[in-house]
C-alpha cells in the first residue's frame, strides 16, 4: 500500500463526513451525527478554524483521518484534544492509525503544546489496545458531562 499522510484540505470534507458516519455506526450512535456539511467545512476551513486534521490517502482515496482541536486547561495550559481517529474498516491493521496518530503527536510538538488528551469508549478494546502502545494515563476519575442543544 502506498499510504500518504497529509493535512486535510476543504475538498476532503465530504469524505471525512462519510468516515464520521462510519465511526458513529461502529460506536452504535449513527443517529447522533447532526453536523451538516456547510458547518463542518466552515469550522475547519473558514476564517476562524476550530479544528485541524490529517488524512490517510491511498491511491487518491481518503481512507482515514485524525481530527483535533486545541483546548485550554487552567492547570496545564494549551493541550491538543484528539476528537476522532478513524481508518475505514478494510484498511485497519496496516499501521495507518499509527501514522495518523504520530502526525498528530508531531503537530502537538510543533505547536509547543504540553500534552494530548482524548477519550475512548470503555468497551472499545481494539482502540484501547492501540492507545496503550503510547503509554497514556487512563483517567477513571473524571466523568464526561454533556449538555445537548443549548
């Protein structure tokens, strides 16, 4: 496989949304995907982007991505928050996720951020095993809170 890891560009957005739906289906939450294409595009490539991404490409086809944003911790300062990383099903187990994750790590270093944070579902054993290779701290103290539709 000839895999290229590169920054996402605006024309990637429709494919990224397809992959987002694939991830949501895997996580049994397809009905919760509400972002629309215009909002997604504007959020990543408008005048004030709030997210950045790397894509994995094989022969011109986007087969995976890692999307992140910068968050601020009053205790730690700026940190990279990895929102999603996904490789489409038929390309998993070929080291593509590793390449995407390492591109994100490199971005964090270039931006001089002091850490990376993300969430993983407790039942997603393949993802947990993937992340364990990087020796993260799994924090079981914090509970994720969400308010829908403010």
